[in-house]
């Protein structure tokens, strides 16, 4: 997972194996949980931030 962005938009790229069977809802939950954990650890907030998730399956 890779995060990039600024104050109003956060892009998240998630790399997955071609053969993995995972739906978009589960990926959304994983990304949300990861961002929440990062926020708590780094003491930052992502309120009112648009989050874009790109699923990469060529790995």
C-alpha cells in the first residue's frame, strides 16, 4: 500500500497478486483501517479529505 496526496485529497495504491480473490469493499475497509492507524500513530487527521483508491493487480 502506498499513500500520496495533500490537504484535500489522498491517493492510495494497493498492490495485489493477480490470483487474489478480494472484493472492493474489503479493500476499502483495509485502507480505512490503515489510514486510521497511521493517523493515530502520527497524530494527524484526515477530516474532509477525499480518498481515492487504486487497485493494482499486476504484481
